[in-house]
C-alpha cells in the first residue's frame, strides 16, 4: 500500500514499481514467475485519494495570499459530529476554504487496534487526528474489508521518510510479541538490501491506530512500514523513487538491491509456509468451509460532540468462506493465517 498520507508521494510510486516488477518479471524471470503463481499480491497505490489529489493539484487564496496544499497529510472528510470542529469548516469541499489544510483524519491513526492511544490526537486540526471513532473513515474501512475477507500473510504499508523499516508494536508499553524473533529476522533480510534501520515502530515514536499494528494483532498478518528515503516529502523523483527502488546512489541501499530486493524478500516470505499456519484438506463437491475468528480489540473511548463518552469494545473481522475448488488450487493448501496468529510449525 501507498499514500495513507497524502503528501508522501514516493510511497505510492514504490507500490506501482512493484506492480510493474511482477508484471514484467512474469514469464521472463524464473523466480518472479514462480512467486506470482504461488502467491496472490494485492496492490493499493493510493489509499487516500482525495487527500492525494488535493496535495498534488490544489491551491487556495486567502487574506495572506495564495498557497498550495502540497504538504497536506490527512484525508479531506470532516463531519458535523467531529468534536470541536468549527461548523463553517464542516461543509463544502476540502479546497473551498483554508481549513482544507487542517480538516480530515490521519488514516494511519484511524485503525481499530488500540485506537486513540499514545501518538494519536483528539484535536480535529492536528496532523495526527485519530478520527471521530475507530474506522470512521471510508479509506480505512476499505482496507479493513480487504484484510478481513482475504488471507493476508505479509503486508507492506509504504510511508516517507527516514530510512526506517518499522514493525509492531507501535507502543512500547505493549511489549514485544511472541513472534519478535521471526519479525526481526525478516526485517533484517529486507533491510540488508535498502540500508534502512530495522526497528520496532515505537522506537521512532509511540503510535496507535496504525495499519500494520491492527493487521498483526487482529488478523495475524506480518506487516512492515518502510519510511522511504531521508529527504523530506518531495525530493527529486530520480532520488526518492528510482534510486531508492533500484538501490542506486545516493540511496542508503546503493549496490545492495534497494527496495526492489527488499520487497522480493517479503514476497518470498509470503510463499514460505514457515511464516504462516495452513489448513490442508479436501471436501465433497458443493460443500464449503467457513473459518471464523471472533475477538475484540481495545480502544480509547470516543468523545462525542457534546462531550459525552462512548466506550467501545472493538470490531470483529468478517468470516472467510472457502469453496472446494479453493482448497485444491494448484495442489497447494489454503493459507488461513488471518484466522490465527502466525507461527512456525
């Protein structure tokens, strides 16, 4: 995934580069051909389309002059229920008034896992505003549905910048997961190619409501957040995309393979049964198998516009339904990792 944050333009470009890598490599590169056939890859280059559009295209004029929205981080949605938001800023388009720079939700603070805790703001105008409640935004609900109805073994959610390769937990007080040795080892395989620091997310700063934390703690998906490059949000394309992706000077991964090789390590892990649990079996024709996982994730209370406190218990993942044919696809067992924590056999 790319562009949870509108201004982080290279994050979407890297997602597209990997799409081209798989398309162009299929049939011409033996390993990529095998990996494409053994795995399923879902690429979402732009998670935050309205924020991204305004960051690339919009300008506005007020009493202080004309300015650009190129550093907008959040999406553009704001509702009459948003606590403390001025009513005149809750209507109209994002670019219609200079609140467009402030309105919206930080999508990477809006996921349900530990929503609303450290590193997430309750102020509507903050760049880290958590949203009105968990999954209040259509963009995060889209990703929740994508992960909750598919078997996502590994996950990359691209951001910029800082030359980091981040993994859960987002909050130091949570403590390392049981899978920390495996997580750290896979991160080391990736960062051997891009030269990034392989660290838990909280070592950058505490964060709650983030993508890979929610996906890991609830769905068992092994997720990382690359913070691509070290040159602010809008460096030259040749540096932030070409050099970082291919591992060329002046990128930290120059000569090591860059993010192309790091993504390839993740694709290998996706195909490796050591990184996830599996169901193996056959069924009579016409039968189906439903695998359910019911759980609740801890969140902070929602504060209503009138100051009222609404306590949440969390949100469950949708059931997965597998038909008989799915169990026999290419003779491979079906990955059910998003119904259980990943573990080594």
